[in-house]
């Protein structure tokens, strides 16, 4: 189960995100409430998966480009509700001792059904000691299940920021996420890269 602070929608019509009116099948985009206060509400559909599911399902306007069809319908404009924290310093206080990650790279999907990603932290990774952002550790390798990351969330910042996901995946398929910063209790680290020690 997700933390009750977590609410995620896909909303390609939000002008604060990267707005798109239609998907790659020409179907109008719809806002889809995916997770609401920690409870899964809905998924996105394209014409093929909606027809296969039956039961009155219809495309929500989430067909990807042909090169990405093997993934099926994809949300391309995530929007996560904010929380109560006013700043990163507020989140650091909630964490106490941990790691502050501002940027990731080499992201890969390990298990699409399980929502497991792998990758590395990049420049902009710091230690949190006694509730304060401290010096940088080495770059870190991780495999994470998003369900674990979002299961225990001590806090989220109020103000979301737009993150361009095309840089992480495929520049030919523009997509983004409008998200707050969050503190999580679960982020599995398996190795290190180069740089100063922890």
C-alpha cells in the first residue's frame, strides 16, 4: 500500500506540465486519477488495451509512439500532489540521517509489472546528518520498487517542480512530471561509484 500522502494523476491538459491535447492514435487526452490518498484508483488505456479489457473501457488518450508500443499505454504527464513541507531543509529535518538525491541517471526498468527501476545518483547527491544537508557521498547504484519508495513518506514539499523525463528516457518522446520533493524511508542502495566516501 502507498502512504496516504501520495496522490498521483496523469494530466496532459495541465498547462503547468508539458500539455498535449491528443495521443499518438489521435485520441483526446484525459486526466486520470491514478493514486488518490494512497489508494490505486485507475490506470491509463490506449485503444488496443481498452478493447482487450472490454467491460466498457475506452482509451484515455495514452497511446505511445510506435517505437514504444511494446510498453503499452503510458502516462506522459505525471502530477503528484504536494505536502506540508516548505523547503528541502524541512524534509531533511524529517529524515534526520540519510541521503539527499537531486538527480538520477542511467535509469532502466528492471520489472515493469513490479515497478522496479535501477540506476545511479548523479551530481547533486548529499548526506543528511542530524537533519542538515552535509557533504557529498559517492555516486550510488540502486534498484528500487516504486511501491516501496512511496510506501512510507514522512513528507513532501508544497510546491511542485516540472521535471523533464525525456532527458532520462527518449528525447523523441517528450514527457514530464510535475512533482514535489519527497522524503522516503525506503530507497535500496546496492553499490557505489566514484567520489568522496560516505
